[in-house]
């Protein structure tokens, strides 16, 4: 990803109003991010409302931002769940079902799309082995890191396709 500014982020959201986009909190460390080339998307949680998360990515040469709402239930501590984007597994609440209002009229009518995703939204770093999940969190694969990155991007693209349809 290319480095993003506050303006870039706030004008990218497709499933909330312009007013909501102006009021949403930005990542606290936005100015300190120095690993943009390792990110397929910028994701962060709302510290004042832990069920809310945000994701911004490049799609077709444009930025697309999405507001997400995570499920309030957590899975058992010993159970593992797999992220639908990066295929990393985490114990307990390390993966959550996050839903996003669809864009446009469908979203205004209450339609949404969901996926299981790493609650810390660090999928890009897990795939690149820049961040380590709990033991057993990344399966050994025959795919190269580049192929895993492509798969993660394709999974995110499929989610956005459903969100925009």
C-alpha cells in the first residue's frame, strides 16, 4: 500500500455517511506507520467502541474504506478459529465474525456481509511472517509468500465484491 493521509482515509469509506466518516477515529499510530509496503490493507479498531473496526485498501487504483462491526460473542478459550482472509488460526477471541453494511441502497435497507477475520486486523503481517500468531497459528504451506499474499488479496477482493453488489 502507499502511505495514507487522514483525508485519503476519510474520503474512502463506501458504507457510511460522509458525516460518520468525518467523525470516526483514525489509527493512533497513523503518522508512525513505516511498513506500508507490508500492508494489503490498513485495519484498526475503535478503542472507544471495541466492536467497531475499520479497513482501508486499494482496489482498482482507488481507495475503499469499510466500517466493520464485530460479533459480541467470543469463542471458547481453547477453541481455534481461522481468519477468512489470511487463513491464520487464533485461539479464543483472536478471530471474530465482522459484518459490514453493504454499500448504497442495499446497506440503507439493512443488508450486510460478514467474514471471519483476525481481530487485530494484522493479516498482512501474519502472511509475511512479520508478526507471529500463537503457536500453531500459521499452517505450513507449499505456496510461496507471494502466492499467500495474492490469496489474501483475492479473499479481500471477494469480500468487497459481495459488499458492493
